[in-house]
C-alpha cells in the first residue's frame, strides 16, 4: 500500500542515518561529560565536527536535500562571531596565539554538528534530560565529597573531573540542577513518578552543594531562573505575573539576608574587601577583581576597536604594575580579568564585546521567541535554552567561563542540542521535498 505521509512523518533525510545517530549520541553526551571529564567534551566535539563536515561535503557532491542554512543563521552568527573577531584582531595586531585560535574555532566547529542535529528525531534529542540530570547529581556529589574531605577543600576542586575551579564548577552544577527540574514536562521512562522525583531532588541537592562550595556569584542564577519562568508563562494573567514577581522579590530578600548573616558565609567579606580597598589593601578577592576591571578598561581605552590582543593581557598588567595601577600580586598571578565581557573588551575591543554579546544574546532572543510555541517539547527546550544562555552570561560577569579550551564544548554543543530541539520541525523540513512512504 502506498500513501502520502503527514507533514513530518513522511519526510526523511537523504543523509546517512548512521551519521545522524553518531552525532546525536556524541552531542547528548557532552553535558554529562562536562563535570566529570576534561577530555570527553573536546573529543565529542571534534569527532562530531569531523562527521558533520563529512556529511555536509558529501551532500554538496551528491545533493540529497537543500541545506536550509537559514534555519541555522542565528546559531551560526553566535558560534562564528568569536572566531571572526579573533581573526580580525590578528590582522590588526600581526600576532597569532595558537591556543586562542584553537579555543575559538571550537565554537565554530559546533555548526556542522548543529546542522545534522536539525535532522535528528526530536524523540532522540529529548534524552538530553538524562545528560543534564546526570551532571546535576554527579556535580553535586563531587562538590560535597571534595569540599567535606579534610584532606582536600575548595582549592582542590580543579584537580578532579573537568578540572574547573570551584566557581565555574558550582555555576555549572547549579545550572544542571535547575535545568533538570525544567524538564519535568517530559516523561521519557516507564516510571514517571520516579523520574519526576529525581528531577525535583536535583534542585535542593545542587543548591546544598553550591552552598558548601562557598561560591557567591552562583546565587544570581536564582534571579535569572525567576526571569525565565516569568517570560515562559505567557498564559499567566497580569495579576498572576505581579504576584509571582512579588513572591520572587520576597524570596530573594530572605535568601540574601540568610546569605549575609549565615555562619561561614563569604558574602559579608565583600563589604570588608571594599573597606580594605579604600585603605589601599587591594589584594583581597574583591579588590583583585576591581584591579583587573580597571586594567581591562584602560586596555580598551588604549585600543577601543580591536583591543590590545588576548595574548598581551599579562604584558599590559606588568606595565600597569610599574605605573602603580595594579599590585605586583595581580601582575604576576593573573592573565585574565575574571570576566568574559571584560576579557573580550580588553583583548579585542568593541568587536570583541559585540562577539560575546552575539554568543549569548543572539540565541537567547531566538529561544525567547520560541517560548510562544504551544508544543511542549519546543517550549521546554526553549525555556532551558534561555536559562542556559542568560545563565552563562550572568556567570561570565564574575568568572571567565571560557578560561580554557575544554570549557567551550559544554556551551557550544549543548547550545546546538537545545537549538535543534526547540526548532519547529516544519521549519527544519521546510525546504525538503515530500516523500511517499510504502508499506
């Protein structure tokens, strides 16, 4: 029997099904590998990119389907912007930093992965929830074991798993906990109650782990989560939204009070650091960040369009040390400003700032628009995507989330998965010819 298929079921890609399977598995593994392996994410990125580029080239030789790049343009702009900015800076400054090139090309290598993921079945991609859940639990347990061990402590976090410092590790752990809870609308197992319970439990566990880590900046993700929930509930009335905002403000006020007065809290130290800074005792946690921010701004003013070059940051700090702008400790111990926005501004000037704004906010706007979609899968993926992009932007205000190369695949590949998962399938299939299925 031969019949015309429906709008989605009757369409199939001509590209290799094995390639789709391989890239989907590699991409879905990246969030799970984020906190437990320093090499897993980069390996998955490179393998997926090689397979994806092979598929794209093969499709050019023997066209199976229209490329439909227009579906991917916001993601392509976001992932290619840092690399383009760096190449521009290299032309101006005439210097080449191999490690910086390798780091930024990793963003762009997620583009062929995303192109294949747009052709991956939605029911496959939704299994990213297990990857998020795994990292929420494993990240929390790793923090608890490391930080509660008398022989280890906060400084030892970077020696385990993904080898991130305590701040970046805590940031990601809290995101994975919140993201796991946001997948509640999906039920992918035969035990829906157990599945929901595991997702809900991930939140208090990750919160407790972050509290033990004594990381201060992670807590701002609560504000980002509140904003994302408010934006995602478009069916709420104005009165309901006002009530939610009021309750959120009360919750935040109570939370801040607790963080300020709780025993062992590092929040009160911020005020002490400011007071010490005014007395010229500048080598405190907050004082060092203030010095680095001042130095970054001066570098930007020196070369406002293309910056001083990412590889010259430490050299410029040495000059500022001689001028008394930063202390010898800052000049000798730091090669970045603890802020991705300031790092881009100092290293690549206004073009650098635009590139990192594109990296975060171009996909964020796309996810925001997709929140209007009534489809539960699309709406949920867009909600997680908005939390992911805005959360990373917030994290980047107080920590270099892309301090090293191994951190790039977490953002680039997870972004590609959420982008593909939140893309309406009629968009992804719009330019493909209809097929007839035989039974």
